[in-house]
C-alpha cells in the first residue's frame, strides 16, 4: 500500500483516496515572471513521479490540475512588495501579457524536456477571475472576510486553529507580519492576508485589473489556488503538492480560506512538499550566479534526462546539493544503464515474461516507491535487477514497467548524449533510406562508424551506440 508523508500531520500515512479508484491532485504551478530553473525542475519531477506511481503501480485514475500564476503574486509570499509579473515586465521592457506567455511557454518546454507528463488541466489565474470573485463573496458572507479602502482581507482570528497548521503557532504567524506596511495599514491583525487588491496606492497603475463588487483591482495570490483547485477537483480532494517555501504562508492561507468558504474539513487530505535544491551548498540566487537553467547544463554536455536521473538519486524530502561532479556521476550512471537497456532492444516484451523469475525485483521496486516515493532505493533495485542472472526477456519486461514510473525514457539513444553531429548524420541516413538511396545510406553509415558509433536498424527506426 502506498504510504505518503503528510506535511500537515507530520507523519507518514497510508494513502486512501476519497473516491475509490480516483485521485484528485493539485500542484502549485509556476509564477511566470522569469525563466524556469533547475530548482523548479526538482519539484515538478517529484510531482510527475507521484502521478506515475499512482497510475502505474496503484492503478488509479489521476486528475492532475496545475495552475499558472500570471497575476497577484507579490515579491514576498505575503502582501508586501510589487507584483512579480510587473517586475518581470519592467526588467524585460515587455508587457505583462507578453512576459506571461513567454515564460509559460518556456516552462512547458522545460517540463517536456524533463519528461514530465502534461497535467490533465492547466489553468491560468487570469482566466478564472470570476471564480475567484465568487469564492471571496462566500468567504465574506460566512464572516471571514472584510472590506477596507485598500483591499479585501481574510480575518485569521475568525478561523480556528489558523496558527497550528503545519506545526506553527499563531505567534509565529504574527511575528512574520508587520503591524503596518504600505498595503496593510487597514488590517485588523498583522497576519490577515489579501483576498482582493484594490487599484489604489502603490497599485494605482497596476496593469492587470478587473471589476469586482469591491472595486477595480486584482486577486491576491492565495485565493487563486483555492478557486481553481475547487473548480476542477471539488471542495475536498486528495493531494496538494508544492515547494517547502509554501509551508509557512501560502498553504495555510489556502486551507483557511477554502474551509471558511465551504465549511468542509479537510480541504485536502494529503499535503506533499518538495525540499529546496541547493547549489554547491548554497541557496540558488541570481546574485550568486548559480541559478542554472537546462540550457546551462546543455552547454556543458548534460541532457535534461541526466538531471532527472540526478534528482531521483535523492529523496524528495531531503535537501539535495547540486554539484557538477554529482551531475557527471549521474550522466555516467544513466548512460551505462541506458546502454544495457538498448542491448535488450530486440528482446520482445511479453505479458507474463517475468511473472516468476522477476517477481522479487518487481515487489522490491513497488515497496521502494510505496515508501513515500523512495526513488533512490527504487533505482538501486533497477540496477540490481539489470545485473542479475534472470532472462533478458524478464529484464526487458521489468524495465518497461519500472521506467514507466521513473520516467527516464530508457532505451532511447539520446539519453547517451550522442553528439548532435552524429544524430544529424543519422537523420540524413534515414532520409536516404526513405528514398531508397542505398548508396548514400551506406556512405553515411560508414561515416558514422568512422567517428566511433555503430548504426543498428530496427523496424521502428535506426539507433546508434558508441563503439
């Protein structure tokens, strides 16, 4: 049975879905004001492995909803500073709408390269303003919200146990908020948070704005996730994921406003948080010059799937320290593993080829993944299985199932970081074969061989391996 660590209860729990055979899963998505970096990648690879585990090993139907924050997220995760989207626009000289599209497209591109499955629903905050307004109206009607000259606020003192969520105290929440900020002088309590910003004061010229019962303005960051998750998953659902930075502010606020609006508890059964990625023992930041993107890795000869493998070597709740040396080790390991899988490429996959001799490895793999997604242990099982003396057919069948969970695309030549010039030659050879230009095909094959790579032709196309 799948066991997941619940950040809310601070313990590992057996996963039991609300509705038999189905899972509602919401993932906090990107705030699209800048380029997606490798730290973001770790969180979404974790979400992807969770989804694959639920679907493949637990045989559950997953409805995976992920938002795109394209308005309302201020520089602080609370109510201070400027809107991140407008900050991104100012830095690039583009409009906020252009910035949102550019960085949303870039995020999607990175996810595809990391082999992260596309969510069932991708929802943008700016396309769900009416849903957010309707939710705020419910919160106010239930006595948890209040209107001021600058914003509509959520009254945390009205929500029982607000300070106890995620092992915090109300004092902790109060210390983290100031009595008066430029937007916040009308708060009844320092920890009260914004549901709707009005287009006044420092937000007088805010570009993104909509009409509402409380005046012209825009939604707060927290209300977006509550409105969109409940729209697509219902007022109560199974899993909510996020980064560890959401533990102190964003997710407590989500729970408070959602349960205040519906009167139903719990809003979410299981909360899962991925720990930050460090770089050379330091926090990632632009000022330190260690905010790496996939393109930075590619310049040094590392593929996105090498990074994915690297992520899987450390448990998602453990702090991971990225180093170039560590990534090199992951590259070599993945290349070696992939080569053994490519060597099995002509072995047929059968329905029951491993039912007896491979059963132990399959069960050990499941046990690892069901232990709160213990990917490092699961990888060790993969290696143990591939080095074992079971038949090639059993290995092939097992690796197909295991890789459908790990998502490494094993057996694909590009994982071996084949040089681009070799892949270009292979593509030219394929074109020659399609036109039955056998002379050109043989000449290109020999050219590839001269550069240290052998071509293998299969029914589904050609593959290359380094000699």
